[in-house]
């Protein structure tokens, strides 16, 4: 992937270890090239 990040859903900041332990809602953000097309997606976890 060109870009891959895991962020908090409500503010897009990086989650701290404490927040991960508290099951704060997260979002996975990703971007990748497939031929000439750039794919961008997100997944709430």
C-alpha cells in the first residue's frame, strides 16, 4: 500500500495504548495503486 494508518474514529488522531485497551472506536485508512488507478478506502473497527 502507498498509505496505511490506524486512527481514532472521532478525531483521526493516533490511538494511545490506553485507548486501545479501552476499545476506543478505530478506523483503518488505506491507499494503494492498481495500475493507473489509485484506490482509497477506510474500514471502521
